[in-house]
């Protein structure tokens, strides 16, 4: 059609000018939402360099299952390799975000003794497998919590960088009421986010609490209406995507998270120095400085898939024992 032809011509013209004059002409043609391959338990869409992942088991309140874990890990692997994806939003289909573990196995839900097919003495907690993957993820993560986030439904959000919710959300660290303990590495994440007293109060009681309490104690940063939730999450994602270096964003995300476990500020100084030195030698820093001096939008050349500095990752992977 004429509209598609005009779009292609305009994009080619803008790209040519950007390359020749080192500027960054905005293309104002609205991008249609794209989709990744189909997943059994997820829906996905991509727009404006942001991937939205929706848990898609609305008839089961989006409860967490082995299939959902596999699907999430697969989609994260794809997203990390795709330089056109700069941020990821998680949300839920239907009324729930994720109402916890799938309890359809009844009393045997948490009995792993017969399910342990590996040689490990202890079977790994699947929530922890997910949160450790999120912890190492190279791009910003946003939780748009649209409804119930209970058990693993809330602990999975703790390694995400921003958590916002609708006024229909509710939360619960209900492990003491299920006869188990907090999972998904939440005993590491939760006190760092809300403080030890708040973490203990929620976990020891297993109480269900509402958005205002979550906001007051720092678990979430904003409450929106149900209709505005995804729009607000997309606005936050755009702040991370627009006019920022993808390499800087990846390094900053990991620096701030990983330094939570450092034993001395010297550890931060080591990585700060390597980061400034490495990016200072590349087109990232020069483009950042020149775009500022020339009062234009930056056009950073670096790609997360291939241009991260040699010192990345600087941490040693921990072994499950």
C-alpha cells in the first residue's frame, strides 16, 4: 500500500541522514506490536523496544507451574539476545498477576522426594531458579502487578527493578501458612528492599495486604488504576530506553544489584573504574558527550549482544550445593 511504501522510504531517508550527519532523526511512524513465538503459558508483545510478557493461565489465576518456568526462561533467553528489545514488562492476564504455586497436586505439591530425578541431594526450588535468572538479566525489568501476587507470585518480582501495581492488587508472603519457608531467594531480596522488620512481619504472619501498605513499606513505587497500569509501565520503560546507552544500562543494572552483596566500597570502586575506562574508549562515551554538546538526541552504537566490556561479568557464578 502507499502507507507502507511511504513508511519504508521515510525510514531509509532518516537512517541515511543519521549516518551522514551523526544525528538522530526520530521516526514518528507508530510501530505495530510484534509477537515472539507462541508459549503455552505466556502471551508476548513487542513495541517501542519493550517486550511485554503476560502470564496466560487466567482460569488458574496464573499460578506458577513447571511449564511457566520453562516458558519464562525461554523468552528471557530470546530477549537477551535481541538488541531491539531494551526492557521487559511482566504482567498477568485476567484478574490475577500470579496467585502463587500451582496447588493442583494437593498435599504433595511441595513434596519433592519422588520428583527428584537428578543426582542432587536437594532438588532446587523452581522459584529460585527463576529469580537467579532475573538477577543476572542484562536489561531492565518492570513488574506491572494487576491483581493477586501471592507466594512465588510476589517473590518472583523482587529481582525486578521497578514494581508498580493497580488498585486491584493484593500481596502475601504466605509461606508460614502453607507449612514451608520463603523461596525464590526472597530471604535475600526482601529485607534489602523493605528492611528486615517489614520483611519479618509479612513472612512470619503470612498476612495478605493491600497496595497502600505495599507502597508505604517500599515494596512497590506506584499505585495506578487498573486501566492505566500497563500504560504507566510502558512510560517507565521508555525512560530506560530513550536516549540511553544500552551498554550503560546493562552495566548500571548489574553494578547496583551485585554491589548489594559487596563487603566494602572498594569493590564498587574497582568496577566503577573499569566501567568508565572501558566505555570511555568506545563510541558510547564519545556519542554521549557530543550529543550533549550539540544539543541533540544521542545515537549510541553499542549492542548488548556483542559489545559489553571484557571485564563483564566480573562476579563468579555461585554453585548450588
